[in-house]
C-alpha cells in the first residue's frame, strides 16, 4: 500500500498506530487492509481465535497531523502504555 508504520502501541482493547501514507491512499482502504490482514495473521497463529466472529470493531479514529507536530503524535502514543499501566496499578492497589 506504500505506507510506513512509524510507531505503534498495542493496548488491551485498541491499538494506536502512527502511519505515513501516500496522499492518494483512501484511509478506509488502509484501515480495512490493516484489520483484514491482522485478523488473518492472528487467526492463523492462534486457531482458537477462529471461534470469534469478528476480531476488530468496525470503528476507527483518524487524525491528520497537519495542525500538530509529528513529535506530539509520537509522544502521545508513547504515553499511552504508561498511562494504562498507572491506571492498572492504581486499580490493583485498591482491590
């Protein structure tokens, strides 16, 4: 597709991906391709996932970085895992 994954953070229930794409690529085509391919690979590597009707939700969020810097996007993605870990730690200390 001519894309490059610059950065990625896998969360328990979603994924943050910073991708550079050619301007001619439709975003819905990119998202469908990513979800379809990763579903195929995951089901091949983990056969028990074949029992699940759909692995990915049909929804997604896209943000262009024209109005913010690339560094801001990278920092946001890096911070996601730390934020999730802090939240998980605070929940486990209260339970």
